[in-house]
C-alpha cells in the first residue's frame, strides 16, 4: 500500500507564499513578480479589473507580454497575486482592543477601507477559500479575536465569515456608489437626493404602503448608516449566543440544520400543507394584483368625473 502523492501547489499560490522560483533567464533587475503585480494593481485602481491584461501590464512596464509569462504564467495567477497585494495585512492593535466585539468591529472597518481603496477586488470571482498569506492573516485575526469566548472552533470560523460577508456586501454598495459618482460626476449626497426623489415620485401609498411611509419619514435621506446598524445587531446576536453558552455551560452547537427538507419529502401531510401554502400565496398575489388594478380604474374614473364637472 502506497501513500497518495501530495497535490502540487498552484503556481499562483506558490508565488504568493514565495516558494516558487523566479525564472533564470529574462530581463534583469527591471522585471520581477512584485513589479508586475504592482503595475497590475495600479491599472485596476485607475481603470477597473477589466482593463488588466498581460499586454496592458507589459506596456506599462515597457516590456513584451511574453517576458511577463516567464514570471506569471497565467492571468488567473496574476489576479490572485493582485488580490493578495491589495488585501495587505490586518492593522496592528486589533488584539489590544478590550474584548472580542471591538476587535471584530475594527476588522470590519479596516476591511471596508480595503474595498474603498481597491473596489475592483469585488469583481474578482470567488473560487474558494483564499489560501494566501495576507488573506490567511485576516482570517487568523478574526479567529484570534474570538479565542477568549466559549465558542467552538467551527463557531469561531462561522462568526469570522459572517463579519467578512457583511464587509463584502457593504463594500459592494460603496464601490457601486463610487463608480456612479465617477461616471456621472455627481457627488454622493447628490446621488442620494436623486434616489430619494425617485422614490417619492414613483412609490404610491396604494401600491406600496409600508415603503411609502418609510419614504415620507425621510429614511432615504437619513444620515444613519444601515450597514453599521446591521453589523451591530448581528454582533448583538453573537453576544447573546455567547452569553447563553457561558451561562448554561452546555456544549456549543456543532451543527445548525437538524433535518433537511429532503428528509421529510415523502411525508404526505407535509406535501399537502406545502401545496396549500403555494395555492394561498398564488391567490394572494392574484388578489393584490386585482386590488391594484381596481384602484387604478377607480382613480381614472374619479379623474374623468372631475374633469367632466369642470
């Protein structure tokens, strides 16, 4: 019986960890993996990820595309290295914060700043968990922030991923607004006022009563940050969970899904209940559609009557 051969590290990952050899031949001094990555990041920062190509990077450095392939053999590897460079290391002082919650909040704010500086990172496809040094350092910082809690290893990882997921969503919104501002020449507050005006113009009380009330109360012009509010409420939930574990001394949950829908798919009564729900939802959609139509017709009739009376 022989041991299975260990898989070979992808070249991009090996380059990120500094364990891939540089070519023995090729341009001297002026060319290196570091210079190639820096040039690619500069292009992406200025023009977006779509502007990055081996030819564009080579032109920026004054070399031919073929000379780059001696150092970085594939564009996917280049993008991985760009992401690693832009991610950087977590700021010092996270562990000096008093308690897991301020530490996680500092990680959140610091990661948001990364997306603001390099919004193109949000366009990089997610192909799996990043296994590069800087990305690993951020994950380590999140896990270290939670080590003093009674959470299990899988729960500490889950909370770390939860916060990073909220960062990515917030970064997506901020980057989109920044892109709109750059493309239109409008300042962020001008974009906000324009959106508020659209809601006030298009959202009627008859068709969207709850949204209309929020619009009228000025929520879309509020200076409150809904994303930090969401983070704080998320951390409230984590804090409550941690308090429960600490108080009861019970074993932390090892799993979240007790039964999958597939486990009860053959239950006749459950299938009948599901069908009843679908039928009721369809009837409700039809009724609301009919209500909106009759409301429009009623307004049209009233408008014609008032017009005729004049």
